[in-house]
């Protein structure tokens, strides 16, 4: 089985492994760091979860990224 995903550039973070660990620790949202795909500075966000929980997960991801970057 496969699923859709988004591949996002995180221009302010070259170390996306640490960023993804922080996002998971702060909000419980699991995203894949670009380092797993030889692409530091990117994250992979899976889009294949249940529609009723996707909006909250996306809000949690954005909140965690904001708190990590202080936009």
C-alpha cells in the first residue's frame, strides 16, 4: 500500500532530523526528516490519515514548527 505525502522545504532548518524530533516531542506529530532521504532541509508529511483527525494534526504540526522557529 502507498499513500500521498507532501515534501516541504524548511529553509531555516538544515538539521531536519532534530526538528522532526522536536515536533514529535512537543505535539506528538510524526513527520519524516529529509536526512532519511539524503535531503537535509526538507520534511515529508504523510497525508494518508483519517479525514476527521487530519485537520487537528496539521494544526499541531504548524504550531510545533512555529514554536521551533519563532515566526
